[in-house]
C-alpha cells in the first residue's frame, strides 16, 4: 500500500489534511480523481494550493507534489496554461 497525506492550503495555512492508503495498482486511477476534486476548489478560489505527500518516500525531492494558483508556497513552481494555445 502507498500512504498519502493530502493537504489543502489558503496562503500558507493548511485548511485540511486527508490521509489515505492506495494500492499501487489503483494509483493511476485514484490520483486523477483526487486531483479533479481538489482542482474544482482551486478554480473556485476556496484553496490556493494542494499538496500530496507520499509518506513512505524517503527522498524529500520526490516526496511532495504540489499544485495550485499561488506559487508562494511552492518550490520551483511552473506555470501551466489552462487554455490551449495561449
């Protein structure tokens, strides 16, 4: 099982933390479902950032995945265009 902690932030304040365990075989279907759910909150400006922490990953460079609309809490953020061709 893969253990995950999912946190939602406004600014640098965590509003929630969910912990789940996922079978490695289900990871490819569970992560997109979770991302879609939380992206809706980002788009509605209820949250600024989502952090997914892979709790069993010892390498801190690979342990965290963050996405959101406020890059101030992210390390080396990249911009992703939301509309094609712009």
